[in-house]
C-alpha cells in the first residue's frame, strides 16, 4: 500500500524476493479498537521455484497505518496450502 486511502488502512500488498517470486501478500480485513487487522500470506518454494507451501498469519497494526508500519502483534503461522509434485513437476495435491 503506497498510502492510506481516505484515512482508512484498507488495501492489498505484494512483496517479492530477489528471484522475482512472491514472498508474501497482505490483505486488510477490518478495523477495531484502534487497530487494523491484516491477513498475511507467506509463500515457500521448492528447488524448481514451485509453490510448496503457503502459511497464513494475522497481523495487527495501529489504525490508519499502512503495511510498512511496525506490526503491534502477529499470530502464529497456520498452514493454508501444501503442494506435492511428481518428478515432472506436476502438482499431485
């Protein structure tokens, strides 16, 4: 999020690693009690640059802050996606 549109901390951000793969994304969910709640997805890759796993975390920031602001609280990671590939790189699960 480049800024905070109309004073609200709503939006969606993407970050990439040096190889150009998506490292993480954040999506605004709600505001409550002076805090903004975001859902953060973190991506993990195998040796063939295929998404092997995606974890989800809840991230709380001060209301009105953008996604560059320091998180006030971060939940433990929860497995959201797990892929298995065959020897030809085709997804099995």
